[in-house]
């Protein structure tokens, strides 16, 4: 994706891409050089003029062996870790700010998301949208496609925890209507209201910008979050699972949480792939995520919950107040 380059400085993403491309070319270059040296050595042995000429240049003997040894050593001793082309491993959610900000430098911004609620999505796109509202970022179109879990039907995760009947100390999981109500009110509806208000602000600043924003509710509770930026870069992060508590209406509830931030598995929290990778398998992984999202989005266009949590899932531009003195 193209990014702005203030002051004419080298674009870090371009330098990274160059290093990755050179790293991909290295095995082929080494193989070609080894083949050339081998052919030259055979020719020197079989064709007297070639051998005489090379001996005259002091290429054979010690120098020839040194070249072969150097190439072989480089080819087999490169034990340093080599990053995959077009693959990102992020340890914190904040590391997604960079790719999201880059996505907003494009004239057409497409942000797609799938997760339990839109809390983390809102946190990532809030600052870029504020930049659009303030006029420091100037896309011509912004498209937001958001898929969240439907929270008006029973679910086991997140869900209630209760003591097992055998009094062994084990716990039993099940639906928690109190937790679903908490998630509906304190997360899904809250951040949808805040997002709509921010889009209203963007439109008031620039009535010409095209904004397309819709939320669709999914019947399954996702196991992972998925962010897709400009249909080029995808970032996937697992939800964790942990025992937790929350307080509501003066009561403390034990529940099994699908932790979105509290748990990190190993050194990585999010994995990213790009369809512009120089590696075929990386492109295939990225496109698979794109197609997974598109399939779910299409299905949810015609398969709807009987009682949606979000009654107004499509953002509508705010009504322009009538000019002073105009008839009502």
C-alpha cells in the first residue's frame, strides 16, 4: 500500500519489502553461482585452453577452492532467523496502529472486522477517523464492514460458571443472560453509538466524503478477531479463555470469559499476512482470510437474527439543519 513519505525520507515499508525480496533471491543467486563455478571447474579440466587461461589468472588451485568454500559456507551456515515475506507477528494490539494508519493514507479506505464486539476496532480506527474529521487525513471514501456476535441468544462462551453438582471443586459452564446483557449494553451498543457519532463528525467536516458503514450480527461466537485492511492485509488474533468475574446490579457473577486482551499465547498476539507477498503460500493464507470474511458477510446479508441487538445497523448521514430563514 502506498504511504505518505514526508521530507523525502526512505519509506520503511519499502525498505523492508526490498530486504524481503533480496532474501528470497539469495538462494537462487547462491545456486546459480555454485552452478557457474562448477561448470567453470569442469570446463577447466576438460578444455585445455580454459584451464591454461584460468591457471594464468591464478584462479584455479587455492583461489578456486577458496571461492567454492566461501559460497558453500555462506549457503549452509546462515542460521539466523529469516522473517517470512509478507508475514507480521505482533505482540500487542497497539502494534496494529501502524498498519491501520497506513490504510487510512489511501484514497479509498476499506476496513473489515469480525469479533465479539467492536471495542478494539473502535480503539484502532478512532484516531485515524479523528484525523479525517480534522482534515489532516483526506480519503475520498471510507468503507467499514463490521461483524459482531449476536448477544440475544444463549451462548456458552462467554458464559456463566457454577459449581459442579458432585462438589468436587470443578465448575460447570453455561449461558449467562446477565453477561450477555452487560456485553450488549456496555460494549456492542456503546461502541456502535460512539462510532456513529464519530462518522457524523467526519461527514459534517467534509460532506463530499463517501462513507459506507454497516454492522451484521453473526449467530456464532467467534474464536478469533479478524482485521482486514484495504483488502490487502489481514491480521488474525485468537481470543483467550479464562475464569473471571463481573459485578452487575450489586451482585458478583462468575463467568468464563473469551479474553480479548488479557491473555497472550507465547510471544505473539496477532498474525498478519498480505496478498502482495512475494511468497505464494503467504498470499494464499491472506486470500483465504479475505474469502472467509466475504462468505460470512454475504450469508449474513440474508440470514438475520429474529431480535437484533443493533436495530439500526447501517450508518446514515446526519440530517442537515435547514438554513436560517428557510421555510420549515
